[in-house]
């Protein structure tokens, strides 16, 4: 039976970012086309059959984005973004988190099923300049495309803007048996979608561009490349697409309305492949897609667009024909049962600009907002109270786990939401029901992933607890972090300019 091909973006059009008052349209940059950068793989320091040892270094550098002066940037082992890190399911991983920056940062493993709050790497786990922290964990989840990014409150957005983000790939045996392209850099390609504004001398200026609803720039930057092209040398190419932008949504489609097949969502391979011509990704979401260039010939060009702006040109070269039929069924997704007694959590995302809140409150690092027992399967209703007209899609993210999307306003989730996810876009006036379970203890954040909303307090935290092994957590506090930032920047605390602060101030709320 021919597979249904979906041709729409599903999300509510009136809530698209293009309708924001502060929307920054993308413009074609004045730069010659250049080859798409492929972040190199991070080499382990040491590897045994059971253990892998890595060092991940946050560092400053310079990047040639545009003709002329280089841009001062930050990255993980690279001047901008980071080396791609591979984790193998079942292995024990040991990582040195090294900070060579001039200010504190954190190493948050977005989508990784690990304990919190230290291994997870949110705001409770700062690594100060010239220091190295060590974490260790067992890779305990199916093959997926995840990412690493900085997460120090309230400066996550600025640090990500400067470049602290990298792709993380989990591999496992089940995925390795599927007929997917998997030669990294050849037919298995990361696509980290971001946008930036370049000021005088080609420099970034986060504070100048600050917008409490999310910072945007007019220049698309893909894997750190402006105006990229990619040489296609195989008929089928797998793209691991990450929306690594602070605020921008991407509405992706190819020239000729070329069909593609989504095979993976945030947390792993989908139960079934889904065919699309159009795909929208909200912040922090990932999609693995396979594109079949079989109908093209050497010399042809295929373009990937967002809305009507070209993002990447694919130059078709000679390739071996590869007619591969994907199986109807790709992966087994566990779906634990719920009963009428299953607890239901309710999370309300409200407001826009500085007024954003979660459950009518702003984030407090010292406050635990929810609890859930390890192993207990519970329902979470995520509500977006924005107006249908003039409101926005808030991408809701939970740390430390992958969840299942049960329904949207009581209806079936979108066709590509039947696998594991850790981030889900919630439309205005919508309630998205999730099925959530934790299997590792810790304090974990949950928040809107428009990063300026997160810094602005649209965030809360849950303790996942094991009643047999109660734990007490020493939680970080804002004063300690602010004092550290002030000292590192050589200014008084009152003079600090950190993105999210203005949102607390405007609402007369303490950070
Ligand atoms: Cu939001």
C-alpha cells in the first residue's frame, strides 16, 4: 500500500513566528556559497569494550562566517558549535567537562536519559573557568539524535548564541540493522539550523539583539556555515536535523516539493516511517529524515528552504543507484498502561515577552515544583494559554527523559509524534497530554525551549525520587551564579547584563 504523504506543517498558522511583532525575516547573506561544514567526530581519550572516556572542552575561538573579519565565537572543542559526540547504548561513558572560557558554563545533555541535576548538566551544575568536572553514566536509551548545549541560568540563550551547542548521536544494535544511510559526513549528515545577526566587523552582539520573546538574526547559519552547499554522492542521504535556534521555527521543504521520509524524532527511531513534503520544527526539536535523490542527475541542484528562503543547496553528483524500501515497521516503542487512577500533572505555559511564566510563577532554582516516583507512569497535561491570534507556539521540554505524546486537545498527535520525544510544540489554547516516566533519580528542569523564555523564567523543576533511597540535593542559587558571573566579567552584580534578568525585573520578581 502506498504510504500517505503529508503536505502540511500541522501547527497553527496564526501562531507562526512570522506573525510576531519582533519577527526578523531571513535574508540571503552577501557571502559566496561555501561547502557545508560537517562537525568532526569527537575522538575518545580512551576506549575499552565496556567504557568510553571523553573530554569535552568549552572554549573561545574565531569563525569565518562572512567575507572579511572573523567572528568571535564559542564552541565545544571547536571555535563554533562542537564536535559530534557518539554514545553507544550499553556502554559506560566518562566525560571530563573542561571549561576554558572566561566565564562559568554548564554542559546540558538534551535528551539524554541520565540522573539529575549534576550529570544532566542544567543550572545546578556550573563548571567555573579553568576547572574540569567529571561525570559518568551508562548509555541507557535507544539510538537517537540528541544534543549538548550550555544551560547556565539566566544566560543559557547568550551562551548558545555564541556557539555552545553540539550534536550527540546515540547508536544501538536495533538501529544498526535498519536499512538507513549511516556513513557520517557522506550520507549521514547533521544539519544544525540556527540564525544569527552579524554586526560591525562581523561580530555577534547578543545584548543589542535582545528580545525577551527570543533572539533572532537575519542570516541562516547551518552547521556554522553561511550559504552552504552539500555535494550529494549517494542516492539516499539521511539528515539529522536539529533546530538549534534560540527562537526561530523552521518550516522545511525542498525544491520540486521533493518527498522525504522521517525516520526519527527527538528520542529515537519512529515506529513507522512517515512521508512528508513539509516539516516544521520548533526550538530544540530534532527530526531524522531520509531524502531520495534518485530522480536527479549529475549537475542538478536541489534546494532546502524554510518558508521561501533557501537554506542549503544540494549539488547532485554521480551516484550508484540504491533502491531501498524501508520496512513498514521500524522500531518498538514501549507504551506503558495508564489507569483511571494515574496521576495527572498540569503545567500551564502563559504569557509572552517578559511576562512568560510556568504555572503562574517564574523559575526559582531553590524550589521543587513537582515530584514523581521513579518508575511511576504519569500523565502530564501541558497547556498553552496564549490567544489563538497573536499567541505563539511554546516548545515544551523536559530534562532527563523521553516522553510519549498522547494527544493534542484530545485528538491524535501529529503523524511524526508517535515515537519518543523530549520537546513538543504546544499551540495556543492547546493542551498536549504526555505520558512521562522517570527511571533515574534527580532534580530535573522542564521549560519552554524558546531559550529567552527559559532564561526569563518560563521554567520549573521536578524531583524524580526513589522512596527506598531518599536523597537531599544541594541546589544552586541565583545569587551564587550572579556573583560568579559578575566577578568573571569584572563588573558589580548590579551592572550585570544577562538576558533573562529583565523578565524578572519587569515583573517585579526576584530571580
Ligand atoms: Cu515559550
